[in-house]
């Protein structure tokens, strides 16, 4: 209810987590805060989610992640 919106785990144990979805009818615990992407290394003894910095020039104010997927080439 108050956690991540989606997670994608790579074969090497890195997990990308999207958070901060704002959607009509769903309570937002931080309505003025933009969405975020976190990285968690599941290979660590005590994994913790670390917020990834998003490139400059990206409109963070309107970032509202709904889902996440990765592509491995």
C-alpha cells in the first residue's frame, strides 16, 4: 500500500524498484514528491535500496513511474 510500485530483478541480483506512483483514488503519502527509482543489490548480506540520481534535463517534477522493465542486450 505504501511501498514500491514495481520491481525488476536482473539475473545478476540487481533489483530496480519504481516508487511514487500517483493515481486517482490511491492515497499518496508524499503527494508533492516526484517519483523515484531505487537500486538494490540482492547479493549483499544486508541489501538496502539506494535512490538513483536521474540525469539533468529530465522533468523530475512530473516523474510518475508506473511499472519498470529492463532490457539486456
